């Protein structure tokens, strides 16, 4: 095997910092390495993939599995909360078989390449930015070196010419310029779903209506600049989209080959280009494609006409970042939206019949418990179908991370950066316990209202709905429980 892609393990309970049960769902394919796998395979390389999350593997189990496969290269991808697992895994692999070239990519690697190399000797190369073209060049050059690790990693002149990487040369850390982004996404092959245990993936209960479900990213980039988000650090602020025809072709492919009945679109902004979205919806309608789907949007990027078209094309649920019930706090995070726009989007979705998943943030910069009270009351007034009250997490690479000390105190333990632990304590709060108490209060007050419970019961139309609601109730009860820092080794 030429290259084996690895996604390190992290359980649902770890991600949500609570015991939310093992059957509540919450896992979908790791799209980044699944896309990279198909891209390199199309270029003629032998590729494998291990998703440590869905396979429920410990670090030791993953190491043994990898040593059996004996790849020439390991391509690790990690987010901030499971980055510590990538370190643990790479350290053990390097000790057991130092001849394997270990490459780290993904969101966390893109944001902190220098810091990662300064603090860790287990990674040979870091890939920062969009990965396909960089990965292809690395693997080609490694193959041309005869798969000889020392010859490859010591060839500083060659490595310095590869865009989008970082590496150590003695004590010096060299970071090459970012690579140009892929402009025509239609040229990319479909993700290598065949390398995954597709029957094991299922989202959280409020994120699907029909199974099997699969996630897709068909649009890269986000033109907005919220201070808490680092999403455009990898794909940039300019939007690049697959053609609507290519997206429909991909949907038809997964329906035919995997029996998929629903798509969860993970694009940062599905509704940014309304012309594109109209064409996409019209193709689904014209071809009578029986698929339901969900997506992410912003309250200032929808109107009644586009919502009706989306509804007709199968969209039943949209995720919006409402964030706060205080305009001052929205301004503090550079959200660029108003309370009036939130209320209007909320009203339009209800009018059209598209369900709403609304995200609110607790402990925003400048916030006090009294201001959080306004957010809770605002959420109850709007009464979206689902609400999440996450705890503000200033991720590395964000403006909020840079400015955190202006607004409060921040822990440096990245394993707790999961939007459910109080890693950031604004000066308006006494401590993290007060923040977590507000979060639990928000969940209780929103979900335990008789009006809300009756509204959900009236929407039950099938046995599938009943099963989803039972899973959702289990998840909710776990959320009201104590925090857990239990980690799988």
C-alpha cells in the first residue's frame, strides 16, 4: 500500500463532553481524507483508509492494524479536539516502524503548522491548505525517491519547492507558500465511500429524516468573516462550487450504489449563490429525484422564493447560526446579521414548512449571565424546531482566538476544544461552572416547555420519527448530566 489515510478516534461522548449514549448517532464519514483517497487512487496509487471513530478503535488497536498493512505513507487528518490522538498515534508508529513517512493534514494542521512542528517530533511533514494537489506532488516525489524516507526527508531543496507544506530542517522550520486552490471542482472524483463501513454512519437524531444518510461537500469557501470561525482558513473566502449537474450526478451515484435516501450538505454556505441553488433545485425537481436533504445557511442569505424552491426539491431542515439574542454580542463576533433578520428568516422557514436547527452561543465575548438570559428568552420566543446552546470556543486561527485575552481567559488544552467545554471564560462570568450552569439552564428551559413537547409530538408521522425522537431524548438527558473528561486511550 502506498498511502494509508487515518482519522484518529474520538467518541460522541467525548465530542459533547457528556455521556450521551452509544446509540444516539452523531458520526458521518470523514470527507477530507475520503476525498483525498479517491483523488490519489485515480492518479494510480494504492490507497487505504481507517476511520478510527466509526471503527471504535483505540490508539493501540489502530497501531497494530496499520503495522499489518505496512503502508509507505500515513496521512493523518485531525481537528482540534482529536489532535492529541493524532500525536499519540504518530508517536507510537514512529517508535514501532520509523521507516513509515508520517504526514499530518487537516484543519488544525493548516492553522498551526509551525507550533505543531515546534512541539512534536512525530510528524515528518505538515500539509496546510487544500490537500489534493499537494498530496499528489508529495506522493509522486516520494515514489521517485524510491520510497526511501531518509533520502526524501533530507532533500531540503526538493521539499522547499513543494507548495503547501511545512517541515523541519535541523532546528529550522520551513513553511512553504500556500498552494493555489482548485478552481474546477467537477474535475474531482467522487469520495472513496467504498473504503468505509458505510452502514455504520448515522447523524444525530435531529439531523436526518430518512436513512441511510450521507454527508457531502459540494461548495468550498465562505465569503463571511465571523470572528469565531476558522472555516475559510483551508478553502478561502471565495466560493467555488461543483456544477449543479455534477452534484445531481453524485447524488444519483450514492442512491444507486449505497441506497442513500438523504443528503446532509456540510458546505459552510449552501445558499450564498442563489442562481446556483435555483439550478440545483430545478434539476432535482425536473428529474424527480427522491432525495431529502439538509444544509447550512445564514439568515441574510435566504428569501421566501428560494425557500419554497428548496422545499419542493427535498430540503426539510436548515441549520442557522442565530448565535445570540443581543445585538451587541452579534456585533462583537462580527456576525454581520441583526435580530430582525433572524426573526424574519425564522418566520419564513416556518411559513414555508422547512424545519430549523438554530445554534446559539453561550459565553460570547462581552457577555454576562444577564445577557445570556436574553438569548434564552429569544430562543424560546423564536421556537425553532431544534436549538443547540454551545459554549463559545475560540479556535486557533480565528480572530476570537487572537483577541481572547481582551475579553476573558482561555485554556490551552486543545483536547477540550469541542464547543461544549468552557475553555473560554469571559470577564462577565465568575468561572466555567457558571457558564456550564447557564448552558444546562438553556437546554432545560427550551426543550422542557409543554408547547415545545406538544409541537414535536404533533410532527410524528412514522415509526422512523419515533425512533429518532427516542434517540434525541437519550441525547438530551445525557446533556443534562455531569460533564465527563473520560478519554479512550
